[in-house]
C-alpha cells in the first residue's frame, strides 16, 4: 500500500507551509506531511521553503535576518491558491502543538556546517520536547546537513532528497546511514526502486500531482508519494 504525504501541507489547495495548509491536509484524512525549515535570527525553526521571504510574503530579506516574533506576523499566502484570510509563517513548535500527524518529513535545505549543526540540534530539542522522535525523518540533499544529523542527532531518522542522478542516490544514502530516499519522480524507475527497497530504504517520491502518475507509481510499488493534492491522492489510490 502506497502512503500519502501532503507536500508543504496541501500546497495545491492552500498557502504552502502554513497552518491552513496542514489543516487542509488533515481534513483529507492524510496524516503524513512534508515541510521545509529555516532558522530565524534567534534560532527558532520556521516553516518556510525559500531562504528568502519574497515569494510567499512579498517582503524583502532572508528568513535568517528576522526574529521569530516578526516572522510569525508575516502573511505567507502570496504565490499560492487564492486565500481569503492571512496565513502567517508558522514555527515548527506551533505545528507540533496543533497538528496531529503520524509522520513528518522535515526537509532542511543546504546550510553551512555551523548552521546545519544549529538546525539539527534545534530539531532534536523539539522532537524530545514533544516526544515524537519516532515520528520524524529529517531529509536533505545537503551533505553538511546529513553529516550534522549523523554527528549531533544520530537517533533521528534521516533521508536523502535526490533530484538528479549525477551521483548514485543509493550510494549516497548508504554513506549517510539514511533510511529514506525522497526521490524526484522522474528518477523513479522500477529498477532503482527495487534496488533501493532491497537496501532497506523507504522510497518517497515527489512531487506527484496527476492521478495517472499516482496510479503508475503505486503500481510500481513506491512506499509513499508526496503530493500538492492530498485529497486527489486519497480518491485516486482508494480506487
């Protein structure tokens, strides 16, 4: 059975990476989600995809240049589907408090060695505070982040995000002790999928938004799909 992860909540239906988006995902009965993290200037984990604020809030500057108290006041509904009310940037702690997901894929973008370590330690502290270490996989395409996870939070599950095949993703995943491979759907051949699963990897494929592709990947036997439209995925895969 192929599991469903809501991409940045329900990105196709509500402003991405906002509480409204994650609540919409849960309304569809999808209790697994994928989201993106950046640190605020005061070390708070903020749920936002880009390192800059422009695309989703219209504001200038980088996430890391603003304190969490300011960031949580910025409306993040630009560039997504029309939404009538303001949807602020949430903190990861807020989501953990308000959303009952059974599993979280927390993606950390590329970072310097120092910032990767700080981010990983902040995730570990929150996971301990909410007692959900077993419900989290921290994913990244960044070697610095994967290394920081291995060094500073070895008890957290980790996953490799693979967008291109110029390095063998299975070898990289094995090198960093990953248990998940978050694979761009264009890289998901039946051969690579089988090889990854034989190596003990959960293969989560992104971003899968068309019903025919959802069915095809489910027929291949992928472990999970990540989609902007969790409602569509539920109706498609239930058939």
